[in-house]
C-alpha cells in the first residue's frame, strides 16, 4: 500500500505566498514618505511662483510710475486715487500706464499697499516675499524710485 510523504506536503504549504505583514508595512511607509516629499516640493514651488509674480508685479508697477514721472515730472498725480497711507495700489491713478491696475493685487489676494503717498519725487509700495528670492530675503520689502529695498 502507498503512503504519501506528509513532510513534503507540509513544506509546500508553509511557504509564504505574496507579501507578509512587514512587507505591507514597508510599502505603506515608502508610499507615505514619497508622498510627503512631493507635498513639500509642491508647496515650495507654489511659494516661489507667488514670489515671482510679486516681483513681476513690482517691475510693472515701477515702470508705470517711471512712465508717469517721465510724462509729468512728478509722481504726485498718481496719488489722486491713493492719497492715504495704507491705500491699495489698485486705486492709484496709473490706469493710462498700467491698464489692469484695478485688479492689481498680491497673489494671496491682499492688495499691495501704498506706504508712502506718491509725491513730487517719491512713492513707497510695500509687499511681502514668502521665501528668499534672488538677492532679496523673505519678509517685507518696499518699492521706491530707487528700486526694491
């Protein structure tokens, strides 16, 4: 009579098939670490993009103020709409030099603020950078006739 070899049968049944619990935990941890890294990278890139927009806005605003000064010899006429400290730059009378000034605001949705009322030879507009940008550190900066401070 034939007797089956039970040891061979049991050894085949004990071999794991697929991932075990530690393998699954490792895969989950790996996915979490990669996802967290991507989240940080995307957040940093978004901040850099917002700062680049701020700097581009300041360049356009500076050009508009300089065109005004070249035409009229003063910055004072821009103060018609933004004659108060703390007023939004969007209310300054620069529409002929910057047609979209009415919608001119920071990427965060807050307005760029006039800190120094446009006068005969000066103006001050403040804005905030989220990260270091080129040679500028993160934090509050001011656009003046001398450039960005």
